[in-house]
C-alpha cells in the first residue's frame, strides 16, 4: 500500500512541476511588467510568462522522465512516461 501511495504521489510531480514553473514565470513576468503604465499590460505580461514557463517546465520534466531509467523504475512508468498501472487496467487494445 505504501508503495502504491508513493507512486501515485510521484505521478503528481508532473502537474506540480508545471505549477511551480508557472508560478516562477508569473513572478518574473510581474517584475518585468511592473514598470508598465497600463495595469492590463502588466497583467498580460504576467499571464504570458506564467503560461510559457508552465509549458516549458512540463516539457522539460517529461523529457527527464523519459530519459531517466531510475525515475521510470521508481514511479513504475513505461519508457514513454505512461504509468504501468494505467496500461494494466486499460490495455491499448481495449481502448480501440
């Protein structure tokens, strides 16, 4: 049971990494846009920075997952990053 809980929490790392990256990007965007005279400009700079950082963070994290055999073993992932438990409960041939 403990192993299952740890693996589940490990799978939640991907959204956590994307969230943390978006927060860092939004913070940086707010600092960059702080000198703007229009508050909407600052808002949109913050939103764009947060979105770009979130996507970049998720892409980098997924690349790390796909390349690290240790992480794949620890989190019970296939080489492409798919959880093994998901494949066991919903085999690809059943989905079609």
